[in-house]
C-alpha cells in the first residue's frame, strides 16, 4: 500500500469512527436536552402568562396558554420523534453548528465563542507547559540513558517516581501556599478571581500553574525516554557502530534517537494535542478560565449543548492524535503500511 493510500485509508476510518462517536453521544445528550428544553418551555410559558397578565390586566385563557406552549414546543423541535432529533443533533454537532446555550459562560451564550475563548487560554497555559515538559523530559531522559546506573540516572529515576505520583491539584495548592501565602512573591488576588487583565498579570498568573505542570510531568517523560533509549542502545546496529569507532554523540543523536523516534513522536503528539483539553481540577485551583474550567461551568449550569460540543472536541482530539500518530509511524516505518495492506 502506498503512503498516499494509507493516509486516505486512515482518514476515512477516522471520520467514520468520529461520526459514530458523535451519534452515540447525541443519543445520550438528546435525552438530557429533552428534559432541559421541557423545563425551558414551562419556564417560558409561566413568564409569558405573567407578562400577559401585567399588560392586559387579566389572565390568558387555557386555550391561549396551550397555543403558546405548543408554539414553544415546535420551536425547540420537541414535537419531532426522538430518533429524528438525535440524528439532527448529531449532524449539527459534527458540522460545528452548536448554536447557543441558555446559560452565559465567559461572557457569552454562543458556544463557538465560549470554546474559542477557553481553547486560546488553554493553549497559552497547558500547551506552553507541555512544550517545556517535552524539552526537559527528552533532554534528561537522553542524558540518563547515556550512563545507566550512574548518580544522575538514579536521581532522575527517583525524581520521576516522586513527582509523577503527586496529584497535580495537590501540588498546585502546595505551590500557592509556598509562593503566594508564605513567601508573598505573587499577590493572592491573582488566584482569587478568574479574569485578569494585562499581559504582565497574565504571565504572573501563568507562572505557578506552568511550574506545577512541569514539575508534575517532566519525570514521566524523562523516565519513559530513558527506557526507550536504553532499549535502543542495546540493539546490534549500535554495537556495530561502536565497533567501527563512530563517536558516541553521533551514535546517540544520529542512530539511536532516530530508531527510537516512533514511540517518542507518538508521546509528543498525544502530549501536545492532549494539552488542548485542559484539566478541570487544576484550572479550578488556579482559577484559570480554560477548557477544563468551561466543562466544569457547563456541568454546574447544566449547559447540555456546551457539554456536547466539548465532548465532541475531546473525541476529535483523541481521534486526530491517533490518526496523526499512525501516519507518522507509517512514514517512518514502511512496514506499518505493509501490515495495514495485508489486514485490509
């Protein structure tokens, strides 16, 4: 199978899987939306009755109330069959026609604008932190793999186990306690409110969560990279290169790292794209208005449409990560394409 055909094959599979996932989510969220819309209709009917009474100084008749109620039911498509509403909801979600929520989050009810705002802030914090984690983790992992069993290797291994085992939200609270409460290096007002203005204040507010994420995640990256590199350095072609007198630096960066690239690239892809989803508890701890905070607010406000759109975004990120990893694997290792052709 050629590389172009393999890419097309993976993309078609991804679209089918993503649509089936959206269809399943729509079936679940349509039930929730029906309950919410029914309550909304009843609320609008009561509000209309009060408004009519105040304007005309008499209550509307039962027939008028029923007519208005039926008009609202038709407006929200509650008079349509469940399967039809589920299908339309799936199509609208899949094509990014998310509409508006009844509740205002981040200053707007337009769901696309809510997600745009949250996603930009998530990239600013979590993706920035993830890039630092990748750089530090890869550098320490490669350094540790060059001298397994050394003091540096043992130190990195211990740090990896300790930092990775710490809950990120707990570490975040500890950082606030140390740097904000005890040392007073940052004002408490930065973390007592969600919104802050000015790039200086934003960068100050970013500093602690970025430091927390880096401390929490770099050890796992270093440990995994170390193990991948050590396994690669024991391969026969590395021994042959050493026997030929190839410099150690060239062996590591020119041979071993290239051979270890596929799993490392997969980690990078999942790390970077996964960072776009944010982290609910960490964002609440630092009052950071990102994707995690948006999902939390949607849960609190029972904003069904916003939750559906966010779940679609998370599913799309997951599927895209897997497809991109598969494509890069196939590019780096043609045997993957041969295996895919044999299975198909």
